[in-house]
């Protein structure tokens, strides 16, 4: 389950990676234009010829990362608990505590205490 802060954080990461992706794309275009103007024997020719291949692999990696992050927040309404679902969980928590084993009760209470301490 994700809260709004995690969704915002993921969106910020997506935005940052999209900015880096735009920079890489412009760098690829710039290098392609530079290579056309350089003489083949120039010292700068070889590095500018190798750069597009390296940048293309970085571009593919970033596009994959952006896609994975976008999948995480594709539909935030599916990720979050609805108000009714949350209320149903709180209504049944008492029954679950009475019916559970000692280990289950201890886990439930420790999670509850931990959540309260983190606030």
C-alpha cells in the first residue's frame, strides 16, 4: 500500500529521469551533428563516434527505469485503500485479535505500536 508521499516521491524520480533522458537525447543529436563536421583523422572524431552508442545504452536504461516507475503509480486509486476498506479493516481488527494465536496477536500489536511511534 502506498501513501501520497511515496507517490509524490516516485513522480519526482520519474520527472528527474525524464529530464536526464531529454539531456541524453539532445547530446546524441549534438554528437551526430559534430561528427559530420569533423575530419576523420581528427583527435575529436573517435570520441564523438563512440559517444552515441554509449548514450543510446544509457537512454534505453533510463527509459526502462521510467517505465517501471510509471507502472508503480499507474493507478494510485488501486494502490490506496478506500475509506470503506479501511473502516472494514478497523471493524474486524477486534475479532481478528480475539480469534488469533498468541504470535498473531503479538505481531498485530507490535505493528500497531510501531505505527504509532513513527508518527
